[in-house]
C-alpha cells in the first residue's frame, strides 16, 4: 500500500518538543529540535551550523548530507524548509553531540522511529492511525468510512499505474487530472480553487457525494486497466478518460434529478 498522506506530528522527549513528518514511508525528525533536546542550547540553529562545519560522521560522511530540507511548521504557524534526518541519520548525528541524554535519546528514537516501520509491514495499523486522525479532527464516522475506502481505491489505482507505465509523479498528476475532468468537469487544481483551498488536501474537503463519485471514476479506471491489460501512458490516459466519464455521466444524471451541482464549495467540517 502506498501511504501518501502527509502526516506531521510533534513528539516529546523529556518535555522537549521534536517535530517529525513522514517522508517516503519513513519518519524524518527536525535536527534543530533534536539538538535543542540534547544540549539545552538557547541557539540550536547556530550549534548545528557550527557542528556541520566541524564534524564528519565516523565514516567520513558530512553531517549535512544525512539531511533533507523538508517543510515543518514553526512557532509562528508557518511552514519553513528545515534540516531533517531519518532515524538512521539522527543516530549518526547524535554520535557527535556530547550529552548525557544521548543514550536515553537513542532508546527513545528507536521506539518512535520504529512506529512507521510497523505500519509499513502491517498496513492495517497505518489505516487505523489515519482513521483516528480524521476522528480527532472532527469528521463524522460516515465520512471517515467513505474517505478510507477512497484511499484504498486510490492506492489500488496508483499501484496499477506504476505496473503499467506511469513512472514519475507528473504521470500520476496527468492521469488524475484526466479522471477528474471527466468526472467533475474540472482538474484537481481548478477544483481546489472552487473550494478556496491552497495547500489543503482536496479530498479531505469533499463531501460524501464528491468522494463517492471520485471513487467511482478511479475504481472504473482500475477495472478497465486490468480487463484490457493496458500498457503505456497513451492507453492509461484513454482509460482514465473513460473511467472518469462513467462517473461523470452518473454525476450529471443525479444533478439533473437534484437540480443542483455535486461540485460544491462546501467542506465537511464547515
């Protein structure tokens, strides 16, 4: 299963907040937060800058090469590019930090870093976690059921795309846009504008009917790929249009009966 949901959390080590997020199915931790937790430095950014200039890891690797710049939320509520390292990278970095907290931190890190590995090995754990996150945000049980089913259907579709010739993220975006245009008459980016969204996840802001028609378009596309053993982007695009059209035709019939548009500015938490 592909876990594509962006998930940022704050975890505590001895009352110190450490930001982390999931990137490529792994936990990545804020290096600055780790340094502050281990050293109690009032200027952890300067500590990290000096540390990068002075220290190589044991195998001669520059500490900065262990990191990626990922966007994390700061105390002002905005997201900034921040040096982050995965569990292995943080282990190597803290070897260069003289602190009596280093050993208990390693044990703590092994525990919180392993959480994600367990979810990859047992996808049901990841789905449970996602379900709980939606519940805590205030979504209804019925909406959560539709959203979770939609995630599973989306994962099945992207797995098919990967097997059948869609190799880069841009390919996925093109195919998704084809399904969306045929289903709703708008691309995902146009849909987000209708709902007044910027960085927010579009499907997290769809109501039940919007989710259902999204699922129909994507599930129909998956079935076409499998039945016709589709290969290559041209065929995948053709299938995506047809799968989306099946959902789009159903949407139009319902709209005619309801005398209103299914595509709406409403959001489930409004």
